[in-house]
């Protein structure tokens, strides 16, 4: 008689998530953790402040579709941004490309990527479209050299930047920390 190793059904989805979100292991912080850190850093600021680049979505060459490995992080980010204490936050999507094509083509592609991500955030994650601005910048502002395939992959991205008045979010966070 043969014995079979049985994996509990609940383990399979967890393993799937761990394997498919491996690229994020290098960041070590979720969008919520990064946002919370920025809010605490700016807690004494008045009015709207730049909270920084919270995450970047990288792309395969000549594509505008967002890889599904980013969906869990986008879900987390959009859920956090929809909380009452962060409803005044706005999102700026900045699209970039590598230097593989002409400047005109790259500008068009970076614009399409940023606008596609905005559409995804609105239609899939129910963000209000008026809270999101999307713009492409082509080959401007590379994060690394375009000399290698890895460098080009890192430069094909849409960065997600957040602006907002942190006063409500910080007060809420302080209340929660006071409870602990």
C-alpha cells in the first residue's frame, strides 16, 4: 500500500501568495507600513504634504497591463487610502519607461501605463477617480542604468506617490497606540 503526502487545502493558497509575492521580499515593508511611517514623520505638518513614493509597479517590455503579483499590494494600498482618516489623500501615478524605443513612443507608453493603473485602481479597487492623477514621463528619471536587462526592467515602472493632510490619520494612529 502506498502512502500519499497530503497538503491541507488551506496551505496551498498561502504557499501561492508567498511564491507569487517574492519580488516584494526585498522591500520588506507593505504599502501601509510605508505610509504609516511617512505619516508619523510628518505628524507636525499643517495641510497637505508629500508623503513620498509608496510603491512602484514594474512592467514587461511594451506592455501596459499590471502583473497580477501586484494585486495584493494594490488592494492593501487602496483599502488604506479609502479609510475615513485618509479620505483627503490624493494619488499621483508617474509612469516611466526604459530607453528601448524613441522618446515619443516612450512618452506615449509611460502615459498609457499610468492611465491603465489609474483605471485599474478605480474599476477593480473602487478608488474615486478624482483622487488619482496619472502622467507619463517617458525615459526621464531612470532608477538605474538601461545598459542591462535588469536595469531596463527596473526603469519600466509606474511610481505611486501620495499627498495629503496627515492630521486625521496621525490622531487615529495615536489613539490606537494609546489603547495598546
